[in-house]
C-alpha cells in the first residue's frame, strides 16, 4: 500500500522518469529506516535486523543498476529489471 501511494505521489510530482524512479527508491529506503527505528524503540531487534538487511539489499541492487547503466545505459537496465520482475528471479 505504501509503495502504491509513493508511486502515485511521484507520478504527480516529477517531470522526468529518472527523478521519479530515484524518489521511489529513496522512499523505499526511508521506509526501511523508519521501520528499523520504530522497531528499535520497541526493543524488537529481530525486526531491526530484518529492516537493515532490506536496506542493504535495496542499496546493493541500486548500485548494481548504476554500474550496469554506466556501461550499457539506463534503457538496458530497465529492460533487465522488467525481465527480472517477469521471471521472478532475484539479483544479489
């Protein structure tokens, strides 16, 4: 639900697709950090660890996309990511 709200908000704010995608990524990362902070206050260390691992995964995947785009361009990254979503594979 949060992701859908973020996408709708982003589509209404940004003129450029790249800015919209970066905003959505940043929002996902911020959600993980906020969830980890709230879980820390509750003393739920397992949840804190889970959210931090999620944030690490998001950052690693984004860095991988940036490296890939630097050599092939963002169009190739978009095609790769759409294929990845279609076949359900996971990038690590």
